[in-house]
C-alpha cells in the first residue's frame, strides 16, 4: 500500500472516490508497464514512484475539469501506454472509453492491460486519428476527446476536435507553459468548431510539476474538409 495515500489524496483533491480495488488495478498496471517496457518502448519513466506521480496522478488531474464526470463516451487520441485513458477508465468504470494509437505494439500492450485489469467498456484501436475521424460512429460521436503529449495545439485540435459532438469538450493535457502554443493554436480551434473556454493550472501533489488543462468547448460542427490527410496537418497546420 506504499502509494495508496498519495493517490488517495490526489483523488480527494479532485473529488474522486478511491479504494483498494482501484489501487490494486493501478499497481497491476504499473507492473505491466515495467514488464512490457523491457520488450517495447512504452515510456521513459520507469521508477515506481515516477510512474505513480508523473503518469497516474498526472492523468487523474484531468478530473479538475469536473464536467468530465458527466461524460458517457470519451476518446483518448495518441494514448501511447494508456495516458490518460486507462486512469480515466479505472476511475469511471461505467463510462465508455476508446483508446486510439497509431503504433500497433502499444495497442497490443493496451489490450493486455484491459484483460489483466478486467476493465469494462473500454476498447483499444489501432490507427491514425486522421482516418478514424472520417468513420461513422467516431466522427462527432464523443462527449469528450482527451489527449496528452501528442502534438502542439494547432495540430492536436485537428486530430481531436472532429471526434467531439457539438456541446462536448476537447481537453488537452499540457505542460507548464502554454501561452504561446495557445496563441498559435487559436485559429485552428475556431476553424474546427471550438472555442477555448478555460486554461486550468494543476499542481501534481508532492512534486514541483505544474501542468495545464486546455479546455475547448465544441460549439459547432467541424467542416467536412477536416481533418486533412496525415502529413498535411503537421506540415501545414491551420494558423
Ligand atoms: N498520451 C500518451 C502519454 O501521455 O504518455 C502517449 C504520448 S506519446 C509521446 C504520443 C503517442 O501518440 C504515440 O504513442 C504515438 O504513436 C501516438 N500518435 C501520434 N500521432 C498519432 C496519430 N496521428 N494518430 C494516432 N496516434 C498518434
């Protein structure tokens, strides 16, 4: 129960219920990350305490935007080893979560985590965000799209906002300094049908880490021409 207290404190601060069952799932997840990280490149963060603080608690901080608790369907774009999507699924087991990543090895890892942790209502998909966003059942089909450490705001908005229903939200988990990135990403957000509603600073307990949640509300449908093809988005971001 080495990390129970710090995880519980983080959950209490975000008004989340935490218990031993959830804790055990996180610890099993940590062990799987360490085991698989020896075979495939999942994360540069490998110490137990760092995994707990910089991956688990950092992901849990997304609940500072408390409307996330009202979601029925959430997609995590470029989820990698499952952040923040797996922690969200552990915290909200009744909510449907879709994890999307373009690297198949990571999706295989996610499927193993889903099986071993006995997570329900969660699917890991292999593919590019640009492609699934054109599929029926995905486009304009989620209450929330979330993403951490995938691209700058201009590019990320084009990868994420098409998935969100009108009146839903896109939440980008960002590092400590976001102002310049947000200024450069504003045009993309608006073009894709969104508006930046808030930027929420969050501290990670027992660290000096300060992160930001960029909250984008979708106020109208994304024009059909977006997202553009893979490559074009990154080479010619909407600016
Ligand atoms: N979100 C995780 C985290 O915070 O630990 C992973 C971040 S990792 C730096 C970026 C991930 O995004 C990689 O796993 C990569 O395969 C995925 N990715 C990048 N571009 C993508 C795209 N266009 N569609 C789907 N996945 C993508």
